[in-house]
């Protein structure tokens, strides 16, 4: 079966628009990830220790705040968290439980804020992809019009114009596909941050 150039281009553009990142309708049109969107976390999802507010402001405890920021950072391997906590506990004295609770409060706030920034970035990324997908669709229509349109009478100009459009179409399609692959990774970041928060919470609670 011989397909027209119009049909082939339309299929290519349609495949991009229906890629994994934009495939299924979501409650939030700016959320492209398979993972369910949870805009902000609650401490109770990972913490069963003492009340965070009763422990006092974590930022007022310099050592607790410094430790919280260090172990909240993804640059700190989880394998490094245990010795850091042990060192802190050894110096905490009778207020060990309260100060460890402050450490968790700090970790929670830092991680939750980072996670919220990532989620906002994903939404902006998806908006950009949607705009690019629409541009690719328009480029495919333009190529079809130049190649197949009955009003295109000058055969000498047609190949040049079509070639330029096809080059732009191919380039935009490549960028779109590469960004879609990157988006699949970025979509995992909020979940990875939540998992890290849960693991740190367990390590702290084990020392209360």
C-alpha cells in the first residue's frame, strides 16, 4: 500500500503528540508524569516520633539545623547518615529525643521544599513540551501543504521550501523526543526525594 506524504507526516506528528509524557488525560493538565501528583508531603506519612512543634524551632538549634541540611542533601549518601546521626546523639545529652526531632523537622522542611520546586519545574517543562508538540503538528501541516497543495504551481520553489520545512520538522522532533526521555527521569525525582525522606526518618526514629 502506498501512503501519501500528507498521511505519513500527520502520523509522525501524531505519534509525538501522543507520546508517553502527554498520552493520558490528567486531573492537572500540566502534570505529565505517570506518578501521581502530590504537591506537598505531610510529616505523618513518614514520621511516628515526637511532635515536631513541641520540639521547638529546628532552625534555633545550630547543630541540629546543620545536620538536617547535610543529611537532607542528595549529595550526602544514605550510607553516611548513620555515623553522622551517631555522632550527633553522642553529644545530645538528656535532650536527645527533642534534638533528634528537630533534626527530622529540618530534614522534612528542606526535602519538602526541594520536592515542591521540582514539581513546579516539571509542570513548566510539560508546558514547553506541549507548545513544541503543537509546533511540530503545524510544521507537518505546512510540509503537506507545500508538497501536496494544488496551489503550489512553481515547481522550482517547492523543493527548496519543503526541504527547509522538513529539516526544521526533523530537528524539532529530535529535540522533543530527547526532552521526553529526560522528562521520564525527572518525573522520578519527587518519588526519590520522598523515599529518601522516609529512610532518614527511620534512621532518626531508631535512635530516639
